[in-house]
């Protein structure tokens, strides 16, 4: 190896090692952050917070099937006990009576600060008479035993009122003392992880802990037929990451082996084949390094996109090795490098506009592409010539080049029929443009049908609200946010009474504002006042005032008791509800109030416009989570289309400034436009609705196809005299088709979209570029 070659190799190796170190310590993510905006609106911020840090993303729904009801109950208790002792979980509920003891004790101890019924009128003679009479009537109800036990301490029934306010209708059924599914065939539990939902590694560990605890519980209970179902956002996130990782590894291996096999056939040398992959490895690593340094986190979709970059980045080394004759690098640089450089610059123009996106995911794809392609081209231009072994020649592909040149010389006859076909395709796409694009983010989901079915079933069993419709109130501090939630709750109570909504959840049921607590405490009369009023209130009652001394002591204690703070909820399952609905924000606090539809209806039956009209002027926001997600993605898609159009304009400008001929620019641009039109029409004909990664794939078609179009423009009618150049384009096209065609078999929708767009698009771009070659001048 010569000194310049050794120097190039050492510098390249050092850069690769430094890049590998950065990537090794980088952070990779497979969550929804890819689709979240960098600068969200007020309603989008709620969505962003919920997807990244919301307590809902930390909930796991567990189901136990198999065995009889008693065995499932035993397993439920055993599983709850094991999980409750693990640091990965902060709350585990299964409906056991003793597991709710802390909740009831909290409600009873603070009943006079929590009960909305506590007002000065409540403890007047008339108020006491009515409240105590109602409690006495409850003695004959199913709750009679509880009322009888509490009557001396709570004759006005504040605890019963609070328990009824928990909306028992939304609670799971109970069998053998634990929560059960509606049909009684499954025991269900609800667990909250300590880690944020966005911490996929921690969520994966929590899922492993659940499975290990269940296996141990099943063995201890001797119920081998029992099985465990797990659902929740963490399940989707962990499965999505595992699917993307497995698919990226599988597809990268397949495409690398296939491309390496093709390169070995062409080069007839393991050394040349290995050198041919240097631009690929360098470009992929440079892309990840750039994204990691610029964004801090590399999304899984970006990595998957990088596996497809193999197909284009390897083109540059193919052009160099196949087009160079007898190692004459100087001639290659003079004759071919300007064309390759212009092709690289067109790709840069196409992807550079993505850096302007307000969505980090799209900006990452742009930065990855720019860094990867520029690095691959630079390695081809400056490193490969130094490492090219002397005397090693690739296979003579002149015969292949001449055969394809003859086909290319015939293809211009199809130019006008293809233009007519593309025009018809464009007309059809314009006429059917509304259903052309899939505006729902669910189209990109990797969630399996099985996972979705389990999630739906367990959510119904647990009575969990779908949380699609949320009312959100925000304020500068927690106290103001709680007060705003109380005012909004009063408006929602009127809608509830009118049957417009079926219910709602609010943290102020368990953590009222300090102002409300102080007002309720001030409403409590002294023991002396109660001693005067009780005989009058109980004049015609079977209950004697002398039996209510415990009531008087509790009232006196409540009059001087401190108000409740969040710390008072620790150790209760009520803390889970408050944590989920009372959220600290960067600029204050927000309270979420999820709405439930009237019994028997679906969430869509709720009249969002009527709700907004009711809440108008209150400062509360009504947010339809699914609509917001879809609007967010639709905005993402609109922005991507606009940026793609800007990239195309930049490409045309670059070609105009470089080629200095409108006719030549048209010869380069026309095949790319026709390719995009025909591929889009073919996808539409196949019943595929386009989404974001189809659009990115079209950008790639333009980037890859521009190389072919530029080479054909340079060669013109001299194809037969340049068989090596023609062969290099054909081999480059095959590697691209392999690299992206492999993605078409992916189970990840976004990667599959790239594959079915770019794979056939690259081949079509090559053939259509040949259709527009300038014929040789007649003698």
C-alpha cells in the first residue's frame, strides 16, 4: 500500500471509529415522537405531553385466563402481591377489598374536605334532618351494613356520597373477590409503571417483570393452564421497537448479501467488493452520527431508512470501478465525476428542504440523507482511488452494456405513448385526489391485530375510558388549575344531568383546590352548635342525638385539620388517578377531564360542537385526541408535500444553472416526472392509499433517477461507444432495486411504503431516462 493510500485508509478508519463511538452511545427511539411537532399549538401540546410523559402511557392492563374463577382469583392476588413489591411499579390494583382499604380510609378521614355536599346549609336543622333521614333510608339497601356501622360517625352520609361519586358503573365486575371481565372468564388487573411511557427500555423491563411474576405465581398456584394477556401503550411501543429492530436487521442482511453477491459477480474480487461497500458503510454511519449529534435521539424509522440507503450509496463505487479503465482515475474524474457530482447535488437539493420541517422526524430523514449521500460520494471520490489495488480489473461488462445500449436506442420510440399514458394517469389522480392520500396516522402503525384486540377487550373489562374526548384546563400554578377544573366540572355536571355526557373523570374529586377545602372547612359548625341543632333535626327520627357523639368529635377534628395536598394520597390507588389527570407543564399546570358518552353510545355520539358551545368563554379546551392525532399527521403530510415541491423547484434551478439549456433540463426532468406519475398511478390502481413514506420514496426516485437521466443526457446518441458507462448504470439500478425492493417485504408499513415506491421506481426511471436520450446526428 502506498503512503497516500495508507494515509487515506488511516484517516477514514479514524473517522469511522469516532463515528461508531458516537452511535454506540447514542439514543434510539421507536415511539411516536417521530411524528410530533417541534413547536406544537396549545391543543397539540396536550397530545405531545400525553404521548411522551402522560400517566396513561404508564398503565398496563393485565388479564388472566384459564382455570376456574377461584384459581384465577388466587393468581390475581399472587400476581398483585409480587408486582407491588417490585420497584418497576408504583401501583397495582385488582379490586381486592383489602387493597382498597387505604382508599376508603383516606376518603373517610377527609370526607368533610372532599364531599361536594358540605355547605353551611348541610348542617342547618333542615339540612341535618334531610341528610340523616336519607342515611336511615339506606339501612334497607345493599349498603345497609356499611351505613349502620358508620351511622354514629357519619350520619349525614358523606362517605357514601363519595363512594357513589367514584362512578361504580365504570368499575370492573368482581368475581371471587377480585376484578373480572364482563363474562367472568378472565381476571383483570391494572398496573402503573414507575418509568415514563417514553422510556421504552424501562417499559420493556417492566413487561419482563410482569411475565416473570406471572410465571412464578402460576407455578406457586399450580395452574399450568392459565395464561396472561398484557395490553397498554407500553406493549405497543415495545413491540413496535422490537419489530423495527428485527426488520431492519433482517432487511439489511438480505439486501447486503444480495448486493454483495451481485458486486462479486461484477468485480470478481472480494477486495473490490469490500471496497465497493465502503461508501455504503461510511454513508450510513455518517447519517446516524449527524442525526445523533443534531437531535440527540435517532428514530427507528430513520435507521430503517438508512438500510435502504445501501441501494443508492453503492451506486457511486459501481460507477467508479466499472467506468474506470485500467485504474485510470484521472480520466474518470475528468469524464464522469462532474456528472456524478451533479447527481449528488440534485439529491442534496431534494433532501435539504426537509431540514426546514417543523417535525423532527422529517428533518431527521433530510439530515440523514444529506450526510449519508455526501459522505458516500466523498469516500468514492477521495478514498477509493487511493485504495484501488493495482492490476485488479472488474469483469468486462461491455457485452452487457452493448445489449442494454441497443434496448436504450429503441426505447425513444415509446416516448410519446408514455407521455400520453402519464397524462392520463395525472388526470385520473387529479380526479380522484381526495381518497389518494391516507390522512390517518393509524396507517403507519405496527400494532398487530392481536395486540389491538387484547387492548380493546381489556379496556372494556376494566371500564377504562377511551379518553378520546378530553376537556383540558390550564393555569400558571396547581391551585389555579384545580380551581379552573372545579368551575369546568360544574358546567359538565349540568351536561351530565341533561344526558349529554355519561360522565367524566376529574382529580378534584380526590384533591380539591385549597380554596374549596377551606370553604368546606369553614362550613362546619362547632360541636356546641350541633348539640343545639341535632335534637331539633331528630325530633321525629328513630335515631337519638346521644348516639352521635362520635359525629361531633369528628366534626370538631375536621374544623382544625390541615387541608389535603398530593402527598396525602400516597399509598392509595387514588394517587394514580390524580397523577394521570393533574399534569405539571413547562409553563404551569394542566388538568385533564376525560369524557364518557351516555350509556350504550360510542364516543363519536358525543356532540363536540355542543360541548364547545357550553365551554365557550371558560378557558377550557375540548380536545378530540384521535382527531388531533390525525390533524397532526395531515399537517405533517401537507408540509412534506410542500417541501417536496420546494425541493423539486430547487433541483430544476440547479439543473438550469448547470446545464444552461432548457431542452437538456427538460430531457433530465421529464423521465423523473413521468416515473413519479406512473408509480403513483400504479399504487392507486393497486388500492394503496399514499402516506408519508411514499412521498419520501418519490423524493428518492428523483434523487436516484437524476443520476441515470444525467448520464443519458451526457451520452446522447453515443451509447454504443460507451458500453462500460451503460453497464454501470444498469448494475447501479439493480443494486438500488435490490436495496429498496427488499423493503417491500417488510412488516413495518413505513419501510414497506419505501420499498414498493422506490424499488420499481428506480427501474422505471432508468428505462424512461433512456426514452428521452438525444438521438445521434445523421451522417
